[in-house]
C-alpha cells in the first residue's frame, strides 16, 4: 500500500490548491465572460469542501445543506432569469464570515469552553490557567475579526466598484487571515514566553483529531522546544 503523505506535504498541497482556486475565482469574477455558471464554478468547490469537512466531523445537517446548496446553484443557473452572480459572490463571502463568527462566538457563552481553548488543550501537554484565559481572549478576537470582515465586505460591495470588492474578497481576505495567524503567533510569545511552543501543524492535527485529547501530543517528540 502507498504511504500516506506527511502532514507538511499535505499542508503544502492544500495551500497550492487554495492559491489556484483563488486565482481562478478572481478571473471568473472579473475577467471571464459573464455567465450564470461562473458562480457555480466559483462557489461549488468551497461548498463541497465544507460538505466534506462537515461530514467527516459528524455534522450531517451542515454537510447536507452544503451539498444541497450546490444543487440549488446548478438549478438556478439554468433558470431563464438566474440570480445575479455578483450577489451570489457577496452572499458566499459574507455568509462564511458570519458563520465563522457564530461558530467562534457561540463558544464564548457563560459555562462553555471557548473554541480555541478546546483546540489548544489538545495541543499542549501542560495547559495552564493563563493559557485558558489567553485562548478565550483569542477566540473573542477572531469573532470580532469575522464580524468586521463581513461588515467591510458589505460596505465595499455597496460603495465601491465590484472589481475592488472582488480584490478584497479573493486576495485581501486570505492575506488578512494569514496576517492574523502570523501576528498572533508573534504576539503570543512576546506576551507569554513561558507558553509551550506549538506549530501550525499541531493546530491542524488538533482539529483533525476532534474529540481525542492527547492525540496531538503523541505525534510530537519529547525534546521539541
């Protein structure tokens, strides 16, 4: 049997596919001849990815909703008067950010453990109260970020040219996410040098292992800094 790809190789492959998807989406939005099927080509890969991830995570209703959304996109593309592709793009961008805002923010309610706290607890061998407080604040920061991105998206769509909005949605949004990750990583170890170091690979493993606390630490050598 062929060996499974290592986590770093899979991350590089996913990043490469993501860059190709971003480039293709921006071209379809701004340069390709406008047809109702452009929206299908832009939105379907994202919806199918969400459906696949939700199915693997046991979230059957979300998986079904995402898959049905792809079918609905194809059906509306064949209508005599299909929906505006620009409106569909806006709905996707705003909807994903609001969905993530609710997903992160919903775990900040009293009596619940914040989402990033849950993931971080699976990564670190020793999870301290300071880490719990920091990761709860970080969950709030990401919630605010997603809400701000949704509002900015709506504002640009309403008051700027569509090409400007498309640049924001396709190019600046991924860069903003990368900046958030990089900036938080830099700030974390400036404010809390005592925290155990954890990489992006560890965070991804934490998410993939789901309800298996301690599984991530088993993949890490004892002498890692």
